[in-house]
C-alpha cells in the first residue's frame, strides 16, 4: 500500500536521519504565480459558532494555537504547525475519482461541494495534539463532508478542484495520508498496520481500476492515467536523492533542508549555472513559472520546522515567502503569540472563503510576501538577462543572515516577548536587504515590476 509515493516537494526526515536527532519537516507550496500567500497566527480558542468554510459549514471545536501559510483568500493552510508541535502539509493529487468528478461537473451533474484540502490541514492543526489525533480528525471530517470544489482563485470547480495527499508529523511519529474523494488511506511511516476507509478498495475494484486478485496499491489504483506525472515524479526523485545524500553525510539539518527546497538541479547536467528563473525549462523543487505557460506557477512559500520534544526550547518555523532560491527563511514561533503585521499581509477580505468570489491580490509594498515577489521579478528581469549573477548575490547575502539567525535561535528561551522581538529583528534585516537588492536591480519597491500585479496598487 502506497508502495510508490508520487509526491514532489513535501518531505520529512526522522530522528535517526537528522544531525540533531529531531524530526525535520519541509515543504514548498506551489500555487499560481502572483497568488499572495501570507502567514496567519491563530491563538487557542474554545469551540464557538459553526465554522463557515468555502463550501460547507461544520461544527466548531476547541482549537490549539497555530501558525499557517495560507493563500490570501483561503481559510485553510498549505503548511502549518501548532503549539503541540504537529506539522501538516498537503499536495495536490489527481485521482480517477477526481477525473470522474470533473467529467460530471462538465456535464452539469457535478458532486456536492465539500471540504478543501487546505481546510483539512488547518482543521488537523486546530484539533490534533499528536500526528495520529490530527489524522483521525481529518479522516472523520473527510468521510462526513467529502472533498470537492475549486481551490484556485477565480476558477470554477472543474478546472480548480483536486484531491489531496498529506504529510502529518510530530516529534514522535509521522503519517502519510492519501485521499480520493471521500475515501482515504493512511500509513504510519516505518510501521504496520496501514488503515483505509471502508470503501476505498471496493470502489476501485468495482470501477475496474484495479484487479481484485492483486495486492492493493492505492497510488496505482487511484492515480488518474490522463494526468501526466513526469514533473512530480522527477521532483520527488530529486528530493529523495538529496535526502539520502544528507543522511549519508551525517544527517539532515535545518540548513540542509533549506538547500533541498531551493534546489535547481545543481551538480547535474540539467542545473546549476544554466538555470534562468525567467525561462525555467526544467522544473525541480523550487518551482518557477515559464512565460510559455507550460508550468503551473511558482513556489509561493516554503516552510522548514525542526520538531524536537524539549519543552524548554521553542520550535522555530522557518518560513520563506515566494521562491526559496531568491528568498530567506525567517524564524517565527507559535509560542510568541503574534506575527509581524507585514508577514500577515494581504489580510483576508470580505466574508467569503470561496475562491470564485475573489480576484488575484494586487501589489502591496508593505507586505513581506509581495516584497519577495518584487525581488524575484527584479532578479529575473528578461531585459537584463542576468539572473545567474543576481541570484548568486542574493544567495550570498541571505545565506549569511540565515547562519546568524540559526546560531542565535539555539539559545532562545520560550519567553513570548523574546521570541517576538527576535522575529521582528530578523524580518527587519531581511526586508532591508531585499529592498536594497530591488533598488540595485533598478526597480522601485513601491511599484511592481510585473504589470500583472499592478491592477490596483496598494499605497
């Protein structure tokens, strides 16, 4: 079951494969280019009024404090960590169930909308004190409400929907959760047994997707044969290669996780000095859009977290807005109780979490996310054709900042004021450096380089 994982850029390294003996979780969030993805902090709360999500309303429950990285229009998260040190990330998967639902939607008889994958990420963080508790919460909600509906801003259900896979981790254990419609299968990493919803195998065999006499393979049974897998397959194999090399070299650490997520096939015949973010002909873990449109979008945000179990040490969420190769991982802490205003912009607008009710967000010079989108656009300026030199200069500067912050963060207490002040300091230094690069590259930090983001410039 789940014998051949076809994920791409979410990974976990268990304690025996890390340098410091803690679980390390990492993920890139790949979204349409220009879809702003700020951070959000939610304090602990008691159950209240029902939660109105994008397409369904569900009962509320007591919630743990957490931080998540969310598309600006979305209630849910692509990536997040809660106060109990549970980390969750999702990946889009394109199953036969999804393909059937898309066909039914085109014929005017689409499924009833349900939960979005990103909503399940947040619900797992809010209600799960352990990875296994989060898994139970997510699978029960999935069975009750199903999943269907657009999860892409401005898209209808057919072109905007997808099924989801998840990695759910805490300091002690990790679960892989695969879903197809309201069905699911889960595997605790390196243990038996596996679990699955009652109808998963029955539906696949009944539909003729898998032979009844063969040992059941969820991925093989449910992966849609009409959706090409070469991009995700190559990215997954590259992540595996880098993780294996890190383990052989003494174990993965946080800087090593940064390097994996900003990889551009360095050291191979496809990558290294030939990479140009303006014309990314080969995709790897750090994803960039191509002007021809053959790629889906950009990496919109990236997160690395070391899930140790020491209650006297805070857990740093190393969050990088936009593409990690031109970004910097700044530490944030659930224990601090707050986030800098710039990291939370753009704020949610209106009263609807339905992506069909929103237009793409527009440039905001105060927003951390937009500052790094501006830096990417300035660095890859096709008129200058100098991304190799610009990207190298950015990396040298940001690498020095990351080294400083990693050293200092090891000595921080769990005092909220100390943690908040450290984040403010790091984000301030990073923002000044990004602004200096934008100006050095001939752009104005107050106005977007890319005219697509300038429809209604915020001031």
